[in-house]
């Protein structure tokens, strides 16, 4: 059998060092991910300098392992792609430098890829074929909604206005002394808290939830004022937790002594409200765009409560929405998702020049 087009992908946008080989945009031959959780856990969040240094130390071994697992030599590789946007600039530069060096040494074309677009493509890589569809991407640095009409054709419907969902999870977990990463720690703390006790912060986001259901004239009024009802904001919710834990609306003073039961209730209430925001806006996007399929990506897509709420809302829609979650390995940051997406750029005859730079800022289009 003839060998297909194999692309080596490199991903270092945040705190995972990853390399993968993907054939013809669909077949994953290898996908190696080296996590940095243990390095950042003492700080309660990702430290950019620590992340960049760890990438530099690990990148060569990770690439070598990806090639070995795929049983590939440089001769078997058609192109090399790397996430060059958005992300931590120091971390991105490590991956870009490695990709450029290999392209020069092996005489291969270079493709710079959008990390968030890779998360969108992860659903297709996992077998999701509905098109068009809405994509919700939720991670430590980004919370976005896309209208997707093809592998490379996607437009932003809503995005992070301040804190991303994963970032808010990490910060609230740190306030509660639950550890890092915050998402799994909060989910574990919230286990067993009944639904009727998860409403501590519901009123904080009442206006956000109302924005998801506005129609006609009300929606036009919001848009004329420059507000996008599909954008995400978690800073107010995070601040409400901060005030609650200090027992004051001024946010000053030491943390109150709280019981294990109250800590669990705060964790559950924050998680419930944050997941409700994400689920509501996703369903609103499907309704507004008249699209009946929804795919979820990003590390926070592994949150069990978010999945439960999305399944409930998708089933309750009339008609019901098709809902898809990639496997966890493709939800977290990984190089396979950008290598799969890069195949479609290569098919178009595209490549990037040697002066390609890191771009830490998410793009609207």
C-alpha cells in the first residue's frame, strides 16, 4: 500500500510539549504529549518562563519519540507544522525554532498553525463529519464559539472577553486551596453536592444568561451597542467567589475560615454557573446560526458537569442537536490536531516563510 502524506506536528503553545505524525489529515500514527503539571503545581498556575524552559529541555526527545512510534524517518515526512499562534510567546518560540531547524535540515515545507483552530479540527480528526457545525472550544487560555463550514473555513461567533474558562477554574481552585490543575480539583470537590445547593453565584451571571436568549429587537439593540451576546466573561463570577470567601463586598481582608461543606458548595456553585454559561451560549449559537450540530474541544471539554449540561440542552432542543466530544487525548493540547489540520493547507499548496513569527494574540477571523 502506498504511503500517504505524513505531516510532523509540533505543539508548545502552553504547558504541554507535544509532537505527532498524522497521515492524510485523518490517521494518527503517533501523538506524544509531555505534561508539565508537576512543574506548575506549586505555583497554582502556569508560569510562562518555567513552561518555556521545560519545552526547550523536552522538545527533542518528544519529537524523536513521535517519529519512532510512527516508524518514520525524515524521508517519510512531507511537511512540518507548528503551532505559532496564539499562546505564551516564549513557549511558542521553542516549538517554532525546532520546526524551522528541522525544515532546514530535512528540506521540508514549514506550516504555521492556529492552536485554537487545531482544537476545532480535533472533532474531525476523531471522526465527526457534520458540516456545517458549531464548535465550542474551552481551555485554559481560550473560550470561543465558531461556525465551521470546512477544515479551514471557520468564523468566530463569540470569544473570551476577559478570563477564559480554564483560567477561571484554576484561579478559583487556588482560592479554595484545592490544587492545580483547577478543573479536575474543582470537579472532585463538587462531587456529591446536590443541585439545590449549587446556586450561590447564579444571580451574578443572570444578565449573561439573559443575553443568550434575547431575540429580535433586543438582540439588535445589544449588537448596536457593541455587545456580543455570544462572547464569554468569567471575571465577574471569579470576583463573586473572591468576595464570598472573604465575607465582604470590598474584597479585602483575609480568607474566612470555611468548613469542608462550604468549600464543596462554593466549588460546586462556581462549576455549575460556569458550565451553565458555556452550555447556554453554545445552544444559543446553534439556534442563531440555524445549525443542528455541535462539537466541543479544549481541555475543559473533559469536565463531566459541562458534558451533562450540554447533553441535556442538546436533547431538549427541537429538533435535538447532534453533539460530539473528541476523546480526552484530543481535547487536551496535542500536536495531532494541528498536524491533521495542516494537511489541508498543504493540499492547497500553502506554506510559510522562514520569517514566520510567534503571535500570542487570538484572531477574530
